[in-house]
C-alpha cells in the first residue's frame, strides 16, 4: 500500500466559538443622566470550516492535530457598538474528502472543488444588547442576552481515493486498451497521443467476487511537472491512487529511460508520490519474442516488479491482476 505518510482517515474533535454577551448599558452623559438603553450586540462565535485545497493529497496534517477550536465572539458595548465575531478556524483538506458523523455514519458533505468551504461546526449567535428590549412599557430594560453556546463533537474526515491503481505512462502506451481489457469501462481508444483527456475509472473483477478500482490517468509528457501540456491536471489525479502501474510500450526506443523520465516527472511534481508502491508493465508484448523480452528485462530496474502484457492477445493479463492484488494487500512497511 501507499507509504505511511498517506493518511486517508482521521477522527477530529471540533469546538466552534461561543457567541459574545450582549451589552446591558444605559446612556449616561452630563446633559442626560437618565438616557435610554444603548447596549450593543455580542459578536458571533467562530465557525469551524472545512476548505478544499487541490495542492493537498493526504490528511496527515490532521493525524496529530485532532482538537480544533474556533474563537469565541466578543461582547457588545455601549453606544450600540457590536462585539467582533470570533475568528473562524479553517481545516484545509484535499479534494475528495468527505465529512461524516461518527455516531450515525451519515455523510454530511463532500469537498470536490478548490476553495470550496463548508461549515462543519457553526459558531453560536451573539446575544442581543438591551437596546432591542426597549418598549413603551419598559423604557430602560436592564437585561441583555447571553451569547449562544457553540457546537462541539467528533467528526470523521475520510479521503475518497479516486482508484486503487493508477495507470502511469506516456500517451499511446496502451493504458486505455488495458483498462478496457480488464474492466467494463469503455474509454476512447485510438492510435494517436492524448486520446484520453480525463481519467477513466473501471472496476476490475478479481477472484472470489472481489474487485479493485483502476484509473486510466491521461498520458504524461516530459515537462508535465512544470505544467507543460495539461501536466498539473493529469498529475493531480495520480495523488489519489494507492498503487501506481507504470506502462511502457514494447516498441519504445529506450525502456529504462522512459521509466526514469516518468519517475522524474512525479518527483518534480510531488516527491511523496514516489513513496507509493509501483509495478512496471511492458505493454504490446505480442510484438516481442522471448529473446527480446529477456533483453528488455535486463535494461529495467530490478527493484520493481516487471511484467510483459498484451491487452490484445490477453497475455499475462490474469497474472497482472494477481500481482496488483498482491501489492494492494501488502502490509505497509
């Protein structure tokens, strides 16, 4: 599975701010010793707000910061001055994060866009000052409202991974063809680069009625980490996967160099991506004989599982499923 820095589940305790006390004040000046009420309202207590951040991919920052408190509202004062609102507390989370009630299991909301904000715990309302209670029968009310209490409780934040396995490779590496061969997904397939412009997701049926999700990530180009092409848009989706399946076509000019370029683009974009488990598949292996496979195998690094596959003939497709399932269910180191 992904390295220990990939945290997709946290339980946090949140407390929003209490509303400020309304002011009970009567106007007293040199020329007016018996003025009317002029107490201002208390300020609202601070909210606890969840905010989407597309630059984040883990909930690790909340693993050791489980108690979140917003500021209390400030009391009102004389001359109808309202107290300041308590400062809101923001919790930054990656896209795809859902909030749940731990007691009921109910999903409260999901963060899907950068900058999206949803109130997780609402701050208490500020109390009204005595100005509001003046009437024809009570010209000098000597009371004001206290502020409302804030909300408090446990909440679960859970990151919904886009897929268990993400396919990583250059355009035309055969990723979409593999996805269509191992799942019911029907991505667009053609013999030209950049057929895939958005991730395609498929469920792979495995032995004993088990399954896992696999995503066809749009092809990476050299320089994607600097934003060339649609690099950032493509690479962001890889952050949601637990296992990366690198794909290099058998007819590539230099297989080892292709793999290193892909690794380098991931490292430049986010070095933590290299902590994920990896498998390397040489696609279009129906073009190779045993001798060529052995030569290519010698070029490739020995620290990563390598398998030769053909989505057209079905060569080693079941063996690939077995390998992916094994890697997905390995205990974290």
